[in-house]
């Protein structure tokens, strides 16, 4: 079990403390929801968690396969629903791997990304569009 303590600071801002490491981060309501947008919003963190979870699980699989994916980039574009209740409706995820692996390795890495814990934790109504680029990095 991991504990996270959240303190409401006022003006739609929260401070979160990751108890095991004492790392802290701020969240802010987004501009389109009455906030200042000066930090990650809670739904931004969900999108961030999804992309970083995919990268982490790919990193574990890559290490097991003896390949190095250092320099890999993951971009997550979060789309909010136009209707109520306010929610994430779509995540567009682009994974750019800096080398062209053999077909078996490529399949294993894609499987790892698509089966990370966040992928299994997101509501099934959130559409996920995942694409992979191999052997080059997007700017």
C-alpha cells in the first residue's frame, strides 16, 4: 500500500505528498474549469500516469529482453468530454521508440504498453488511440 496525502491550499489548488518518498506535486484546476491552469490538473495526472505507466512497463519488458529503449518518448493528448459530467473521453497516445526492433521484440513491447496497470485501471468508456513509431523520434 502507498499513501498519498492531499492538502487543499485554496483557490482550486492542491498539494499532494507521496508519503514513501516525500515527493510533492501541485495540482490546479484547468483554465476551462474555473482554475488558473498553473500546474497539472487531476485529469492531466491521469493522462500522465497512463503514458508513464506504459513507458515503465515497456522499460521492464525491454530490460528483460536485453534491449535499451532509453530516449523513448511518449506523448499523451487528453480530450475532455463536451457534455456533462465532465470527464476524460479520449487519450491519444503516441509512443516513439528510438530503434527498430525485430518483430518479436516489437510485439512484446507493444503488448507491454497496452497491458500496463493504468490501461486496466481506466474506465472502459475512455477511448484510447495508441500508435507506435519505430526507429526515429518525433520532434
